[in-house]
């Protein structure tokens, strides 16, 4: 039994959309949890490296979510 090409493409697109949706929920929660620290820590000179590390990590997670959803 073969699946029509149009239907298979639609299923793959739906699957990618659901993966991104489920990956964005935890990423959004982490970003919201970091928000108070990201608003306060840049003004504390000793905490600057920690703030930069947090921003790098959030950026890496965002890129992983977006890159993981791309069609190969």
C-alpha cells in the first residue's frame, strides 16, 4: 500500500510543526525563568560572565530547536 506523495509531504510538515511546538514550550519556560536574572545581572559587574553564559546557552537551545525542525 503506497501513500500519495502529497499526503506524505503534509504529514512530514505536520510532524515538524508538532516537534517545534513541543520543543518551544520548555524553551519558553526556561526563558521566562531566566528573565528576572537577565534583567538584573547585567548591572552587577561581577555577574557579567555568568549573564553572557546564560545568553549563550539560550541562543544555543533556540538554534537547536530551529535547526532540528528543518527538513533534511
